[in-house]
C-alpha cells in the first residue's frame, strides 16, 4: 500500500481527525483511510447526480408538459383548498311555549 503523508495540516483539522479516531477506537491511519473512502464516495455520488445535456432537455420538456396540465380537482387539491367552517348543528328550540302558564 502506498504511504500518504500530510504536510502542513491545519491544527483544527488534525484535532477533528484525532477525535474521530478516538471515538471509534481506530488508529490514526485507519481513521484517515476511512475518512478518505467516505469522502470519495460522497464526491463520486455528487458527480453521478449530474445530467448530461440530452437528459436535461428531456427533463425540462417533461416539466413544461406538466405545467400545462389542468389542475386535478381530486387528490392534488388536498391541503390547498381554503378551510371550510364546520357546520354548526341546529340547536333544539328551548323556549317556553305560551300555552302553559303557572298559576
């Protein structure tokens, strides 16, 4: 395996690497190797997410086509309709009828 030497590394970065190594119980060399691998995976993932010009054109055409579709009155309206006030139930008439008198 090739040796990697880091020169003039920032003290804060070196401390962060050392803390990660200590937290996981790794040697400093193992921590550096794992951090390099994870960093490479993250960078490669970002590169893979890019679209070439033909793919961008197709995606843009699909988005434009969807923008001209009429609104769906069904599920697409969920959460977009204004709140409808709850119906107040009609209360029973509790007034006293004049036919009864107290004497």
